[in-house]
C-alpha cells in the first residue's frame, strides 16, 4: 500500500503509543533464548532476535484454551470465544508463511471460531531477516525468506531506521496519528535496495534438491528403511511438534469441579510424535511405532499439507531441529532420502514392499 | 448428597509427604469434605473407620508382613488408588533393589540386620490389584483433586500418557539441556506441570515412565551431555529402578 521510514529512536515511543491501544507482544529475552511475550516496557522488545522457542502461533492457537463452559444443573452451555486486540511485533517471514497456512487450515471446512476470533483481532508486524537466525534454519530452501502478502506492517532494518511497508488497513491503523514517521527519500530507497541485495548471499540453500521435488521424493519414501532408523533413536518426546509453527493438533478434554455441576471443555496442543496419539477407542494404536510416527510427521510437513491446502507444511524455521535432543532434523532427513533416491534405494525398497 | 463415598488413607513404606499434600489440598479445596467422607486418615483424624469404599494407599510394600494388610484393604475397598511414587513405583525405597539384599541390610542395620524384616520394595500393584494411580513424589495437589473428581463421576482417575517435555514446552521453558543439566523429561510421565525444569532443574523421573520409553536413546542423550555410565545408572535409579528392571527383564 505505502512505504514509510521510522527512525529507530522513535520505536520506544511507537511501542508505548501502541500499548495504549492494544495488547502488544513481541520477542523478549529469557535465559539466553527468546520468547514472544507481552511487552511491559519498550526496552524489553528485541527486534533483532534470532528465533523464539515457541512460534507466535501461540497467540492465535493458545497452548491451552477453554472452548466452552457448562453447568450440568441448569443444562446451560456457554461458548468461550475470547479475543483481545493484539499487535504481534517482529514476526519473522518463515512464521508469517506458517500463519498463512494456519489461516487456511482454520478457514477450511468447519471454520474454527476460536482461531478466527484471535486472528481477526491480531495485527501482524513482520520483520525482514537479514542474516540466518541460527544454524538449523533453512528458510531459503523452503521459499520462506521473503514475506508473504498477509502482513499488516513489514519492517526492514535500515541501520538507524526501519523501512515500514504498509500491507493493510489494519497495519495503517497502527501508524495513524503517530507522527515520527515520514515518506522515504531517494536515499532511503537506495538503502533498502542495498540491504535487500546484500542479505540474499548470506543465506545458503541447505536442501540438496529443489523443494518442488520434495512431495515426489516423499511419495517414493513410504517404505524407506530410514524411518526405522529414525524410530530407533527418536525419544517420542514431542518437542519437535510443540515448537513447530505449522503444527495445530490438539487434544480435547472435559473437566468438572468437585460439586460435579460446573465444568469446561478445553483443548491443549497435542503431538503426533507421542505414543498414544493415534490410539482410538478400543485401544488400537494405528501409528504404534516411533518409525511410523516420524514418517507421518515428515510426510505431513513435506507432502500432505501441500496436497490438502496448496501450501507446504514446513517453513524451514529450524525450531524442531534445535529442540531435538537426538538431532533428528528435516534437512538431514530430506537430504538423506534424496541421497538414497539417487542411489536407487528408495525404488528398490518400494518394490520389495 | 447423603451417600458420600467413604474414603480411607493408608501408609506403608513412605515419608507421608503425599498424605501431607492431601492435607494441603483440603486447605485449598475444603469442598472436598462435602464430597467425600474420610473415615481413616492418620495424618489428619484419629478415628479409624473400617467401612470404606475408596482406599488411597501411600508407600511401597517393603516387607512380607505388609502383604496381608494390603490384602485386607483390597477386600474392603471397591476402589484402590496408589498414592504417590512409592506406592506407584516402589519409590526411592527401590534404589536398593539392584544391590544384594543382605549387604543392604548389614549396611543399614549393622549387626542388628536380622532384627528387621525386609525384602525388595515393590509397588502396591505387585501385591494387590490397583485400580488407579496418582503418581509423583510428592503427588500433585491439583491432580489429586482431579482424581477425586473423576472418582465421584464414577470413572477412573485419568492421567494422559505423555512425556514431560510436552508440558515443559507448553510453558516455553528453556530446556535445561541447553543450560548444562540433564533431564529425564523425554521418558517421564507428564502431569506435574514440569515443575522441576520450570525452576531450572532436570526431571528425576518421579512420576514414572511413559508407555514404550526409548531408554537407550535417553542414555545416549545423557552420555552426550557428559554423564558417565555410572552417573546415568544413578539418574535412572532414583525413582525408576523397578520399572527399568522390569523392562530389562522383558528384553
Ligand atoms: S524432538 Fe526429536 S526425539 Fe523428540 S519426538 Fe521429535 S524427533 Fe523424536
Ligand atoms: S518442521 Fe521444523 S523446520 Fe519445519 S516448520 Fe516445523 S519446526 Fe520449523
Ligand atoms: S528461518 Fe529464516 S525466515 Fe525464519 S527466522 Fe530464521 S532466518 Fe528468518
Ligand atoms: S527441560 Fe526436560 S522436560 Fe523440558 S524440554 Fe528439556 S528435556 Fe524436556
Ligand atoms: S519434573 Fe520430574 S522429578 Fe520433578 S516433579 Fe515432575 S516428574 Fe517429578
């Protein structure tokens, strides 16, 4: 829509200004890592953070959420649809792609009212990544190093100022009445072009093949022995899925109070990597081994989502790789499948099955 | 409600910390006393009613003479609940189960070893049928209240079988492995709200193992983080001796 310049010196005032109107959340430091949290004072905000432990998804799909409350005596049920006008500051482009996928998932079929309520009242301020956030990220390979069009505002660090792309009316509203912001000069345009040109070579392609080949590669891998090898070392701890910006599986439970009259139905993030996840009524577990569960995760990330929603299920943020205590990573997994494929092993294993 | 279920508490080899947690939860949730009638609870009341439907048993069974007492409880109670790590797993008491019993007795009781009756501490379920477990050392008070609520609803207390890492990550804790510590979270049953990692310590496994834990991979992780084989054995024996010995036996 438009492009503006905000001097960095004005950022604290802007954050304070936003805080008077919205709940403002953004990356903050915690014990050597970073987490998205409510910004109590502008100096807590760290916009040049590497990555966060959990993705900002938690504001759209909270870790635990009450879906409705009920009263068994009066036979009343009350939907619990909560929202708070929220600005999320500093969303990296990979996470923006993930939110795009989540938007699609939660608007397809039965739309998820709870997600929608959070989402409609959330304004996303994304930020351009100018160098790789950590050793495990592979956004360039996944095509997520540029921001998708869903941003409300998009920031680019220009040294002593931020370039501010306005992407929507919601974004524009964050600037309305804030005066320490101006139209770019030709010098500013030169600067942003330079920053954007310089950033690209700092990132490397970490997949040994083009990502468009990934779904076919996975289709061939159904019977690969690699899944058993991963299953042998995987702990089934679920961390990889808990930290993933595109995971959205949850578990639903009812709890009542001691008087057995009032209660609530809640949902909590679940994980396809834990043992009981695929256990159905009667006790049958249709993904009873860690090998099957690993295969399922990587199929979802590299193939199933694309087929169902037209968007790839992994945005290359690298969080799962960083969290995994036994070093199972999407990059190594996909590259190893590719290597075996080149040697003809995948076809061989497919035939044997 | 007139027909409040009658509840009794019993202790075997334990520190009574779990029963203290029950007393604590009564302070937070006095309405518990409207929901059940406690007929036996040495920690809090002096009466001793023998007419109970639900028995909460704290402690491991650590000597043959405990067995008839447990059987008597089983005969009376419609529902038997193991309360805490000792009753659930054999608890800390079971550390000695990898050592020769006679040596342990002599080490502890010296020349009076023969005066004291003892055998390998075991979970209550090894002696009598147990209907439900409330794990932990000590138990988690919210979980206790939840378990009682489930019993009042006429169902068995339900604790989701999932590893501690799941809860720990929900809270967005910074993994203690990145802070130079080791943690049994990946193989330990969640439900304590990951309290130890939340305060910066590794999990010691007091809630017992999840289903189908990958012990070998867990050992490998601890090894990679600098623990010797002996230190790993020690980590895995604090609360998990009996469970891991059973896994070894099963192969
Ligand atoms: S984080 Fe690693 S060990 Fe844990 S479930 Fe995921 S792949 Fe397995
Ligand atoms: S699979 Fe891993 S790298 Fe891909 S989006 Fe999820 S956490 Fe990020
Ligand atoms: S993975 Fe790439 S896009 Fe995502 S935060 Fe890291 S550098 Fe930025
Ligand atoms: S601190 Fe322990 S429980 Fe938490 S994520 Fe790390 S290993 Fe898992
Ligand atoms: S974190 Fe581990 S040791 Fe600590 S209370 Fe929970 S299960 Fe027990």
